[in-house]
C-alpha cells in the first residue's frame, strides 16, 4: 500500500503513514460517546472524546487543561461531561440485566 500524501510504501494495515504522519487508513472510531473504563485518569471524559473523534488522548487532555486555565469554563464543562456521558458497559454489567427463571418447586429441588 502507498501513502496518498508522500507516495512511500507503507504496511497494508497501517492507519497512519510512518514517514509523513498523515492518516491513510479508515480507522474505526467509537460509534457512541462514552467514558471508557480502561485507560482513564480521572473520569474518562478526555479519553472518551479522544476515542470518539479518533484523536490522541494527550492532545485532548492538553486542550482541556488550556481551556480550563485560560477560558475558565473547562472545569465546569468537564463536570457536565462527566455527568452527561454514560460510562462504558462491561460484560459483567450486561449480565446483571439478564433475568433468571422464576423460582419454582422443581428449581428448588434441583430438577429441571
């Protein structure tokens, strides 16, 4: 596969050109804006935005800090995003929603 920007040969599964840094593959971003459970620092708000927009999480964190310091609204926006953005569902939390069969005499006695 070739980079459309610099013309160098790159790996077939590459999302970013190793030579010029331009995004070449259609990388899959998140479909929903959620706060992931893995990799979060405080509440996962910046990581959620980074995965949703397919950007580097460090860049999002630095921008958020700059807005918080110079704009003054960053802290309030972070708290609002923390409340509004749902947390990522895990397999165990999905299992809590599964209904168990009703308790009957045969279930109590071990007969099925």
